[in-house]
């Protein structure tokens, strides 16, 4: 039986597969399933050619396997293949006539979740007629929505299935262009009930459809131009649509409700019920339209509008001045002063803008808004609550390693390496049983196509360590051999691709990333050597405090161990430890250095821990001293280091400071305004004492692990920021997921560091304040809020960066102003004072008015009112020139009066 299947496949006799399968019993077909799966894998292997690739199987061979799979497998094994078998409709019909699987109906019904199918609505009707499928309404609605033709072939199509289309349209695609004119035509011909369809369109607002499908129903409703009489009859559905999560649906409801407000039948109390949520919407058009409808209701007079009056106060959730002004005018004009109205507005009093407040003086208390003063906590990197808990035993390590695999590139990686050094030889016959799931996870992770570079190193270490344990504990770890062989087989299939780099084998022989990963590979090789030799002297660079810091005390203690053991530390490991060492409390560690260290270790740390000290002693390891100098005092040149031979490295890479400017490309470029940063090219020069940082700055490619390198250079982040800005932030309109991911990861890493910024830090922060991604902008705001609270934010420099960008309209101003209004305004007195300074220095960079400059000036005016301040005197000349612009005249005059 198997031999016959092999024969049909090898000789490509596609016409013989159906007769062969017909003669088999159900049991025989079931027994063929493993063979079919094996053959499918064989013919699906990828064959690379010079210019392309193809599978090893021919078209006939794939057809043979498709038919055999369909006939012999159950639904679970057959999977969700809605494509290959059904391309040949005649062949499918032949198979179904003699052997329709019992699961076929469920299989077809499940196709509403498929991205593509090779069958359509007409096929489903045919299968239904023959009894092969019992279609669910969802199936018929989904497939009919993809086929706006042949609607007259079956009477059920327009009588029943069309209404399923309204309730269960395609989830993956918007409606085809032909549908709307077709529906209008069918309504005109009385083949579709107009009133019922109008109702279905409104019900679509709350059916959780995607934005495109919901939008189509709203457009259909508008295109049919319902009369006021029809709108009154559909009033309940219109009101219900106000609760939709889709702003287009809500705006459609409001547009049509506005038309029937003058009618006697309009349900004011029902509308009042929805009004607070409508006015709390983040979509300005929804809030504005809701206020328009409310005003029309008040204009009717002689109505009980108390609920509407109370609900109207919710408009002051918005910090948009035009919205607040409109709401205030409605209140002044139509709502008398009352205790109830005062009470309703009191809940929003803190949010009412300074320009709006005078008009509502009768309704709200006159007292100035009192905000809390922030008592700044001292920003400390080395704290008890940030101390990292290391694994304390072999058992702890086994539970920790999977976490390290899940968090590549973080301090988990460093603790995993340290734990392997410390506990590798402590496995016994009982505890070693915990290792198998760790080994399996490492194999499963490393077997993927794309693996985080740090996971390649960690998983390779775990696997090689596991193979050494297997020799010691063959009984307890008997499954490891099978797991490893299967992983090797998976990797072998990928090695045919030139782009694939081997991840299994001795760690010294594998390729991991580019130049930037070489120091980490070097340290990982040292770790493996320690594991195999039983050397338990700890690494120097293992992080002691989240997210990336090594405490000065720990560095001294670790160096003392090397000193006492008379063992030289790994050059790159020591450099990494210096780069990660927290520099905020180093003076307290000088005494410990004096007591415990001697020779070069002592002289190195005395220089490193004292910013006023000059380097002294024998410079046996130039790379240590150079790294200490760069980390302690970036930008300072030490004459004692001039003979080290590092003068060929571009100055920017040593100082972390780069020249940048925002440039106008004169509107003739795809990128009209660019952030231009000069990053020199640098080719790694082999030298006896290589700097750790050289590998990173010499890396020419940008790669997804770049943010992880922030944990390696936390004191000197300029080089990391320069790479991210050059690759991902040169243009504000970049929308690619890859670049957005890199920027977000970098912003989140910066937020975790809680460290005062340098010039490049302010360039990065100021730029992401204007980023197109809302989450990235929100992270920028969180960094600002925290740094202002700790009094370590330079708003002059941040304002300069944002102002230079927006002077040329690098990004829409609205991105920044919306962020300020929603996240940064009125947090505390200190934050409002910081905002005043920030806006002052943004505006000082401006020359001619930019788009939405009024919005910046409005918020500046609001902040000045809150701080009871006046506009900066250096701004007055600009304000006098800007007031010639008609749209800025009013706000400029207000600011000049301050």
C-alpha cells in the first residue's frame, strides 16, 4: 500500500491517485497518514538556484499529496488548507461525489477565518444543494460580500443571504467598489427592502466590524439620503450608534440626529444619556458635533433640559480651547446659574482653561487653582530597591535560565552567564533532572530562523553545557540526545541558504551578528572555558542593580578576587564593567580601593572614581585606562594617554557628541525636512589593546539589538543615540514597523535608566516628542515628567531641540501640543514652571509663523496664566511681528498684555 503510493508519487501519475484511494478501506487510509506527511515534507523542501528557489516536488506530485491528504486525514491533521485542493474544481467535485469527509461541512464553515480560499459563494451553494455542507449564516454572509455578481442565480441570495451579508460581512476585506451602486439599484427595483437596509446600516455601528466595513455601511446610509420621516422612525438605532467605538459611525449618527432635533419626536432625554461619553471622546469632530446638537436642543426652549445641562459640563474634559469656548458660550447663553450647574462644573474646574475661565466666572469658584509642589527625591541609580537578586543555587539557576531566554539582551543575560560560572559543576543526580526543560527551551529557541543575537550566545552555551552534563548523567538526561539531534536536523535544512549562519556547535566557531557582538561572543567563550575548567572566579561586568548598573563596591570586590588569585581578567570584560559602573557615589569607594587593591588595579580605580584625579602609574593595559577616561570624563583629553595609539578613532566616537542640524530639502525631496546627523565611517583597526566601544562604532549595519547596547554604555549613550537617529529618526514620516520598534525600545530603555541626559540624550528626547507613534511620544512625556520631578531636566536645551525641528516644520506641531495638553499640563507647580521654560525656548527658535503656531501660543498663554507669569521679554519682538498674521493677532495681543 505504501509502496504503491510511493510509486504513484515518484512516477507523477496524478490520474491514478483517486482510483488507488477509492479501493482502500477507512482504516487503510488512516494508516497512510504518517507516510503522506513524510512525503509532503520531502516534496516541500526548498531548492535554491542562482536567481530563485522552488520546492523539490513537481506540480503533479503536490496535487497527488493534496488529494491523498484530503481523503485520508481527519480535519485536525488536514489543517486549514483552503487553497491547494480547491484550485481544480472538477477534481474536487469528483472526490466529493465518492468520498466527502464527514468533517467537510465544519471545515468549509470555518473558512471565514481564512485569509484566502480557492472557492467562493457559488461553490458553497452547489455543495449545499448536494448536502456536502450545512452552511452557517456567517459563512454565507462572508463569501457573498466578496462576490457582487450573479445575485439572481438563487432566490435565496437576495431574500435571505443578503441580510446575512449585513450581519456577517467579510472580516478581512472592505466591501468591493461595485456593491454600493448595486445596492442602490436593487433598492430602486424593490428587490431589497429600503427601510430594512437603512436599519441594518445603523446596526453595523455596534457590530464590531473593522473600520473599513463599518465605514462602508455609513457611506451606504448617507448615499441613500434618508428623509426626516425615515430618520425619526430610525431614531432608536441612531441613538444606539452613538455608543460605537468607530468615530465615523458616531459622526454619521450625530449628523443625522441634528436634522431631526427640531421635530417633536426627538428624544432629548435619551440623547442626554449619551452626551457625557460623547463629550469625553478623544476625537475632536465628535465633541464639536455633540455640542452642535446640544445647542440645537437648547434653541427649542420650553423643554426639560436639566439632564442635558449637567451632561454638558463633561465638555471640559477636553483641553482644546475651541471646544471649551463653544461649551462655555452655550452655558452662558442657555443655562441659568444654579447650585446644580455649579456642582456639575466644579468637577472639571481644574481643567478649565485660563482664557475660558472669565466667561464662566458666575458658575465656578474664583479661587486660583492650587497644585501640589513636588518635593524632589534625589535621583539615585544604586538603591536597595533596584538591587538584583541573583540565583543562589543550581536549582535557582535552572528556574532562572528560561527567564533569561525570554528576556534577551537585558541583565537576565548577564546573571545567566554569572550563574553558569558559579553553579555549573554543582549538578547532582537529583537536581540535574531540572535541566531537561531548560535544554529543550534553548533548542526550541535557537532553532528559529530569526534569533536575538544574545539568545544565540546564551542558548548555545546552555546546549553545549547540556551535552557535557549528558556525559556525566546519561540516565537522568537520556532525552537530551534526541532533542539535540532533532534540532541539528532542523538546522541542516536551513544551511542551504547562504544568509543562514550556523548556531549549533562549539561557541567559538559560530557567527553571531556583526562586529558589535564580537565582545559579547568573546566573553561568552570565556564563560564556556570557565564552565569546562571549573574556574569560578566571577565576571567583572555582571550587573548588580537594575537595569544595567555595576556598583563601585562590587567592582572593587571582584577585582580583589582576581588580585588574590593572581589571575588576569578578560580585557573586554573589565572594560564592560567600567562602562557599566555607576559614577554617582564613587567617592565613597575610594577608601575601599586604597585598602583592598594594589598596583594597576588600584591606580586605575583611583583615577576612575575621582573626577579630579589624573592618571598615574604603569599603563600596562591601555584599553582599561582609555575606557575609564571615556566613561568618567567623555570629551576630556588626557595627555598621559596620547601614546596609546587610539588617535585614529574619530573624536565623535570617543566623546559621544555629534554635529546635527534640521535641514530643509527645498520641497523637492521625498523627505522635505530632514534631521541630519554626521556619523563618521570607521573601519575596525586590529590592535593589541582593542577598545570594547570600537566594535560597536565600527558596526556599519543597523540591527534590532541596538537598544540592548544601551545597557553596555549607560554612562556614554551618545553613540547609540546617533545610530538610532541616523537610521530611524531622520524623517518624521517614517511608518515602518521595524524602525518604530527600534525607537520605542530605545525610548523605553532610556526611561528605565533614570539618568540625567547629555546633549545627544536631549536630541533623542526632543525628537521623539515629535514622533508619529503615540506610544513613543507618551514615553517621551513620561521621561520628561520624571526628570522634572527629580530636577534633572534641562528645559532650555530640550526646548532648543524641539524649536529647531519645528522651525522648519519637521513634524506636525499638533503631535507635541496634544501630548502637552493630555499628559504634561497641570501635573504640579514645578511641572507648569518647567513647561513655561520649555515653551519659551521652543518659541525663541521660531522665526516666521509655522502651521499651528497658534496652538503653541495658546498653550503658552495657558501656562503663563497658571504660573501667574508674563511672556519672556526676549519673545516680545517676535510676538509683535507675528501679530500681523490675522490668525495670530488675538493670541499675540493677549501674550503682550501679560
